[in-house]
C-alpha cells in the first residue's frame, strides 16, 4: 500500500498543477477547472489554501514546473 502524502506534499502538488496551467494561460478554462477542482476535492484542499501555499513557496513551485531556481 502506498504511503499517505503529507499535507505539505498535497499542497505542493496542487500548487504545481495550478501554476502549470497559469503559465500556459489556461487557468480560467473549463479543462483546468474540471481537473483542478477534482484534484482539490480528492486531496481535501481548497483553492484558497493552494493559492496561499503557492504565494509563500513561489520559487520552489516555479522550479518544479521548470521556471526559476529552487532555494531548497
């Protein structure tokens, strides 16, 4: 059985997904909303939580999607 993800890991994954759609300019489309909202529901997160995490960890999130450099 796979190990449970931590809340931090869930937030990071959702933030990377959100940022990848933003960088492509697709963060307002139907496909994004369907996928993203489903992921949030499955992870037990809200968009506000992910947005806050993304803002606080912008360099790390951008590094994960190939933009910028990670300070970690």
